C-alpha cells in the first residue's frame, strides 16, 4: 500500500490512548490467559498490550480505508494487476 502512514499513524495514536485507558483500570498482575495468570513482568504486559491494541486499531483503519475506495480506483487497480486498460 502506497500510503501506509495513513493507517499506521492514527492507529498508533488511538492504541496509545486505549492502552493507557485499559491499564489505568486494570493491573497487569490481574490478567489471565487461558485460565492461568500471566507470568510476564508488568512492562512486558504493557508492551504486548500496546501492540495488540495497535494491531486491532490498524486493522480497523485499514478496513475503513479499503471501504472508502471509489469505482474508478478499483478499476484502475484491476487493470494494473491484469495488464489491461480500464474501461
């Protein structure tokens, strides 16, 4: 994708807010994974949590950007991939 920053930068900002909000309310030592408490240090849990939030937010941003394409953009992309001209 030629404009990846349009997906990653906003999702980075929202993931930061989500991680701060989530970990302000929940202590990492109180988290469980598959019924067992997490044995990671708190900093590792914060980091993993941030990257999970970032991945979720990036997926959301990508879907939004994907759905905003118009017909001519889709036709040009199809023609570029198949080697034919768009109608």
